[in-house]
C-alpha cells in the first residue's frame, strides 16, 4: 500500500496578474528539471493544500500547484467578476507560458478533473496525460444529483434540515436561492447560507464520518468558497450542456488514469464509467471502499501509484 511522499516546501512562489483585478498564487516544488505536473483543486473555490504536493515523487516531478481565481491564496478572495471557466483555462495557459513549460501532466479531482478535461480539450497539444479523481462532468444531471434529487435520498435527514432554510417557492431552484443569499447585502445571511451549504455538502462528501454539532462553526473562508461554488453551479460551469463528453474526441490520444471511489456520493461512479468509454487510452480504477475525497489509504495508494505509473507512458526516461 503506497503512502504520500514526505512533506516538501516550495522552491519558488509566484503571484501572477491575470487581468480583471485577479492575482493567482502559484508554487513550484520538487525537481525543477523533472516532468511537469499541475495540480488542479476542486470546489470550485477550495484552494490547494500542503499535502497535495505529496502525491508526486519530488525527484522525478516538477510539481506546480495553483489556487484558482478567488480561491485559497489568490486575491481577491471570493471575487466573482471575471471568474469563469474560460478565465481559468486562460490562467493555466498563462502559468504554463511564464514557467516555460512545453507540455504538462494534469492531475485534478472533482471540479479539478472537469477543469483538467476542459483545458486539455482546448489545448491538447500542451498536455502529456491526465490523472483524474472523482470525475465531475458538469452536466445538469450532476448538479441535480447534489442539490435536487439524488444525494438527498441517501441522507434525507440532512436534506430536510437544509430545505428548512428555504421557502417552498425556492425548492425547485435551490442553487439559485442559495446563490442569491451568498451574494446579497446581508453579511449575517451570507454566513448562515454558507454554514448550511457547508453542513449539507460536508455530509454528502464525508458521509457518516462527518459529525456536526449544533454550534459548529465552518472553517475560515467558507463564505468565499461557497460563493464561488454556487457562482459556477448556477451558471452551469460556463460551458455547454454535455460539452466535456462531446469534446472527448479532441483528447482521445492522451493517456489517462481515472481513479474513482465506488462510494462517491458527490460524483457517482457513472460519471467515471461514461468518461472512460469516451477515452480509448484511459484506464479506470474503481476503488471499492473509497468515497469522494483524496484521503484514506485506498485512495492515496491509488493516486500515488497512478502518478508513478503514468511516467512510463509520458516520459519513460524519467520513470
């Protein structure tokens, strides 16, 4: 069973101006002459964590982590203007050019997997391969599963609590109702809305491992992260319906490893299976006991192994 590589610190940090008042945080770790890999976090809006550096062999990889617009250490936090999927794709190209990278491996989970796919389909010549965890396809059915009809059948008691904070007339369009509150003028209402979203999404993401007390306070930055999450959700992730699957022909030549937890209640396994069937060179690794997050022995083993093994396909001399 593989574990994370030992903790490392960045050897370079960049804060890049990307337009629209945004400045994104970028860090480089590992071997400056290694195989370039970029880590794409989920959310949208969650930001990178220190342990995300540790999925990769620091002797063989040039590891790039970045916080997407409005997320993590990028500024301004929670900013929604000039914050769309097209902007995020352009930001990745800006980072690649500034760092002098010809082609890089994309490693993304959940929304990060969707962003990796959209970037690869836009710039296939700049991608050496993909490792995708908890594949999210950004279809209407994927959003509905989380905030309409799907996950609510697994945790009906948590769903009932969530619904109680909305009027009956809002139940058909919960994401829009939540977005209005998160972007409204009332600071207290924004905090309340973010807390309820945090409680519901944490229950679905973490399952029975998530235990919340009545007076629990969400982590710092929850309002900003929630604003960005709902900003993308209500705008259908700023892409055409079904776009990711329809554009898979543009990247069918790329090696890809898809890692998915059978018990994933955020992005059900059907997403990974459907994507796998559209990508002839992909390998699907379904984990029987794993859920959505990139934690737990089974998931960490699969992701670290995937990062080691794909080197044989994209850079045999580095393997």
